C-alpha cells in the first residue's frame, strides 16, 4: 500500500502552514485528546520528554518526507519503542486521529480544505498502520 500522488500533493501544499503552526496544532491536539478521551491521559503520565515538541517535529518531518518514507525509518523505530514503553495500543490511534484532524481544522481554519483534510486522514492512517504493525511485533517479543 502506498499513498496516491493526489494525497502527496495535497499534503505538500500544507507543509509551510503546518510547519509554521506545528506547536499550536500539537497543543490544541492534546487539549482535544485529553478532554474527549481522558483514558489517554495516563499514557502520558510518565512522559520522559517534551512530547509536545516531539509530536510537532514528527508531524513536520512526516509531511516533509511524505514521498520518501524510507527517510523516516529510524524515527518510526523510535516512535514504536516509545509507544510500547508507554503502553500505547491500536485502539488509541483513532482517538489521536480525531484529535489531530480536529486540531488542524481549528488552527488552520479555511486553509484546511476538505481535500487536504482527506489527504491528512489518509496519510495519518498510513503511518499509523506502519507504527501499529511494528508495535505489535515489539509487544509479541516481550
Ligand atoms: C501516527 C500517529 C503518531 C505519531 C506520528 C506519534 C509520534 C510520536 C513521537 C515522535 C514520539 C516521541 C518518540 C521518541 O521518544 O523519540 C511519541 C511518543 C509517544 N506517543 Fe506517539 N505518535 C502517534 C500515535 C500515538 C498514539 C495513538 C498515542 C496514544 C494516545 C501516542 C502516545 C505517545 C506517548 C505516551 C509517547 C511517549 C511520551 C514520552 O515519553 O515523552 N502516540 N509519539
């Protein structure tokens, strides 16, 4: 499975905006996540780092490398390790998707068109599937 050219194009159109607003999007995302899905809060209880900055960085890196996901290999492994250490499970992915896409809508406003929104949902799902697969392997090896 790979992302369509249309999706990659739509994501690339949003890169300057998303990079510029990465901190705001991430802050808003956690606001929505923790109020709508309070069960996700304990997962971050032992956060060892500034997760806000890391997620913002991951979003920007992901967008920037959308047509060269191989460049993200190392980052994917780190994310998967981090998720397994904090007990992130597949059922949490739709919650983060909802919070992230809503946050992008709130922060980017009209620039976050329906087409771009759909592209981000597709791209998030793509990355989430890669992460969930690697995390399943790591959980199984425990
Ligand atoms: C495609 C979706 C996701 C991306 C791109 C992403 C990205 C990241 C990144 C970049 C890190 C830091 C990795 C490092 O240690 O260097 C991280 C850690 C973490 N993520 Fe995710 N994540 C995703 C999904 C989720 C989901 C669904 C949850 C659960 C609600 C979650 C919860 C966490 C937690 C608890 C940490 C550890 C925080 C810490 O120790 O500082 N993530 N994630």
